């Protein structure tokens, strides 16, 4: 009976950990992973009302994936979602649901309780089946995805939507934007922007192109023509004279009278004006350099912002080449420094290990100082008892010693009383 109760408590505790992670409250995040609809675009005039088709929702570039939730929305006048099935090893179902009235499917699956590790790499998550209701266009919109590791921590990700159509469509796409250079040393330099535009629709189009940072218009062309299936490159020049030192996000937008897929009409690129981005690891230390296998050691990675731009930093700690942990979104002001702690449970074989730390930011002008090797830790034999029992044993010995001393003192006093 005690064994059954213990297993039940363990199961409840595991479920609680998963729910915490799936609600995006995990302490550390890994990534980046990409969650996407496969195939990304279904354009088939033969998929008339009554026909069926399926899509997959996959993830790529993931590490230690143990469970997921995804939500996919669609236009219920065009499609009906009819069924779903998760791929191995995600065979433990959660409260999944298709709500065709509202037009969404909520899909929640994990690996079996007790699975020691999640899966890594490119992984299919779930298949979703549809029936076509009418002719039309719909976005297959992924949102509110949550990915969780076997340690009940959340995984960062990006989402790529899909689309369905069984009619001819209008679709102008800003496929890519490149800036040269991406960093201007001082205000006053010129930046060249090359914008690739593709007409993926079934109609010839007349469109406009604008480039802005915030509300400031820095480039515009109007009444441009692009035939169905064609592409073109438009070139713009941006004069940075008079700008403040900053990183600017330039948004390029192609506007057309009717576009069935407006989400791909914009594309953003970042350009720095007078900004230096440089984060370094300056030290890696251990709370103790000798320990028994199985003991916990606090590893501190010291990072410093050597640039003039506020950074969000991802930090990793390792012993030799083995990852201890990852921390993301550590905010570091320009010129600032901080120690980032990691708890290393030394479940490794006895030996000597070199600790190292790595700091990663979105763009770094100096990669030579991103990795630092610090303290060497020597691990000995496995500790025979947990440290809490060592303390308890020491306390028990002290109590016994005090009791013996008091007993002898009591006997001595009693002996003196008798002799008198």
C-alpha cells in the first residue's frame, strides 16, 4: 500500500512539473528550435469540397524535447479539422481538443512518465486531418506553442505558419532584404538595401514598396509591376547622417490592393549606427575545486558587456565539453558585469575537469572573447552518504558525547553526596 501511494505521489509530482513547464514558467530555456507546418503551402485546385488532406506539425533544431502543446487556427468556412494523432515517442495524451466552431485545434502530448531523456534534432510532432468545406483561402496559423525538456524547463522557439488554398490567389511576397553594411561606424555613412520581391500569386500585380524605421519613412517606390510567378530586386540607399547611435530595425513592406496572404508582405532587417556589440566571459569559478562524485558545485560564469549597447545574453557552462546548463535573456547594460550561477550535480566519473563558460548574443563584433576556461575541478570517489546524513550523524555523535559527560558528572556528584 505504501508502494502504491509512493508511485501515485511520484506521478502527481511529475505531472505538476510538466504543467509548470508547459505554462512557460521553466527556469532555463534552450534553443533556438523551429516549429512549422509541413507542407508549408497547400495550393491545389483539385481539393474541392468534400476532399480530405493532412498536414504535419514538426519541430527542427530541438534538444531534449519531452512534451509539447501547439495550437493551430484555421478558417472554418473553408476547412473542418476532423482528427489528430501524435507521433512516437509522444504517446502520453493531455487534454487535446478540436473546436471547429471557433476554428482551432489544441494539441497536447508528452512522452511516457519515467522516460529519462527527450528527443533531439528534427522531429515530427502531430498529424492533423482536414476535410474541405468550400473554395477559398485560409492561413494555417500556429500560435501559443510550448515545448518542454525532460527536466521540466521550457524551450525557446520560432513558429512558421502554413496555408491552404483551392482557388487562384493574390500573393506578393517580400522574400528577403539585405543591408550593406549592417554596421555604420559613425552617423553619416550610406547603407544599401536590396529588396527581393516575388509574385507567388496567380495574377499580375501593381504594388508599392515602403521602407521605415518606426514611423520614419526612408524609402518608397510606387506603381511597380510584377507578373505572376516573377521576381525582382529593388535597391534603396539610406543616408544615416544626423542619426543617434542606436540599432535600427528597418521594415520593408510591399502593399497591393488585394493579398490573400498579407503576413508575408513585410520583412525586417537591423542596421547599427555607431553601435559596438561585444560581450565577453571574463572568469569561470567553482565553489570548491575538490569534491566527491555526486556532490553539488556552484559554477559562476562572469560576463561583461564591452560594447555600448544593452544586451540580452545566453550563457552556457560546461565541464570539459559536457554542458552543465544554459541561461537565457540575462540583461547586461553597456559596461556592466555580472556573475551567473549554475548548479553542477557532479554525476561524472572521478577525474579532473576544466570548467568553461560561453556568452552568446544576437550579433557580436568580437567572437574571440566569448569563451573562457576557468577553474579545474578534481572529483574523487562517490560520497557514501548524502551530506544531510553526514550533518545528522555529526549532531548525533555530539549528543551522545554530551550525554556521556553529563552521566559521568551526575555519578561524580552522587558519589560526593554519599561520602558526606
